[in-house]
C-alpha cells in the first residue's frame, strides 16, 4: 500500500465487524494503518471485515470481546500492543439503537443504551489511554449522532446517550490534551444504511426536505472524515464535534 494519512499507525475500532464500523476500519487501512477491531457476536462478519482489510493490502486483527468487559478489553489492548505495536488511534464506534417511545421503554432498554454507547466508550478509552499518555501521542474519536447534538425526533434514550458522548469528548479533550492526545467527536446525520433503515418512511422524507443536499449520507463519507480526524493532518481540532449531515 502507498503511504497515506495513517501510514505506520496502529488503530483500534470498536464495533468494527459490520456497518459503519467496517467502513471506518477499511478507510483507516486504506490510509496505511494497521487496524484492530472488536466485535460482540458474529464471527462471519468479523472474518468478512478482515478479508476486506487484507484485500486492500492492510493488516487486520479481530477480537471477540464486549466493550463492557473491562478485563477482556485489557487483554485485547495488551495483545494489540504486543502484536501490532502501540495504539495510536481509538475510534469509539460500538453502539446500539432502538426505536421505542419513552412511555413504553423498559428500564433495561435505557440501561443497555447507556451501557453500550457511553460506558463502552469510557471503558475502552481508559484501556488505551495509559499507552497514549506514555508515548505522548494519540487520537480518540467518538462516534455520536445528529440526534445527540440537534433537537430532532429520535428515541429519547438514544439521543441522551449520543449527547453524553459529546460531553465525554469535551471533558476528556481538556484532560489529556497536555499529553498530545486529541479527542474529537463525529456526529453523522441520516445515512443510507444502518440505523436509518429502521426509520419510518415519512421521517426519512422529512429529513430529506430539510437537508440542503437533498440526500442521505454514506458510510464511506463518514469513514473518510473519521480517517482525517484521527490523522496527523488534523493537528489542532480538539474537543470538537463535527456534524456531518449535509446541512439540515
């Protein structure tokens, strides 16, 4: 592979076996990074992501471990550091979505949404930060959502969890910036795959009416922006939330 934005870097992407996570893994690999990712269930999806990384000429590594398993995350990070090198980049992408009104929401629904989307980012960041502080370099990118930064019709627990990532980003950026670690947040709007596929038709049409570009975004567009934000080309944006929504 020719040198890219992330040539020689080691990246960890959570929830990288499918969907947007897979797209981010491929974008980072295309830019020269060695890419490790974790996943929770489907071995076949993880193998497909690894195969796609290798087709690009990249180096990939898959770990079946939950972002809520603190001990498992520590083991994963240790293996990545031993086999690939110090982790330079973390993309906190793992998340869940659920369409349910607050009145019908179970306590378990709320807890799961907060656990995977917010606690998972906390635990994974904590697992890699010691190494980043030691090398005085690093990039952390938290994948939020337009629903977490703008008032819009979306499930309450999903919006709350994604908004929490914005606050997490800002506070962590202040805390670790002195060590040369940049922490940013990326908030995509409605995309043509993934969570958007569960949107009611009228909701999607309303979004398109308000979007200046008149279309949904793509996984590739979000992944390319993610690759830039975690690269050395981005040297001063820190604690920011980048909204990628085509102007809604």
